[in-house]
C-alpha cells in the first residue's frame, strides 16, 4: 500500500485522506458474514461451471487471506458431502460428471489447492 501511495505521488494530506477512507471501509469489506458468502460463492462457481479449472483469490491483508482459505476449505468439504449423497441416485454420464467433480474438489488425494501468502 505504501508503494502504491508513493507511485501515485500524493501529497501528505491526500495520503491521509486515502488512509482514512480505507480504515472506514475495511471493517465492511472484511466482515465475517461477507467473507462466508464469498467463500461459498467461490466453491459454487468453480464446481458448477462447465469446465473445471483454476482460480485465484487476492486479499487486502494476510489475515483475511488465511480466513478465506479456511472458509473455502469448509465449503469444499460441504460440497463433497452433498455430491457424495447425490451420486448414489445417478447413473451413466450424470454419475460420471459428479464423480469428476468430487475428484476435482478432493484434489485426487493431494488437496488440489495451493495457498500462497506474499508481501
């Protein structure tokens, strides 16, 4: 953040105004109920689109990144449980699609997800 402010060539008063604005909004952005909904949406998005793939979550601070990781893991687990219950009622291509989703979410035994925190 400091680097961005420096590159923007703001004067001291402008920097303080930006900092105050971020401080005011920060608690709204990182509210737990909001993070829960975002984590749930991430899992649904990446498991219900036609092509399974990769994604990235960028957070304001490390603590929020860790919270999001934990929340997404919780929703991955719930999604696996729902799909596992559903699979017994399916046959043929539909069953194969659900098996593929379960394999994708479970990461074929290695977690399937990376987690990187950087400066």
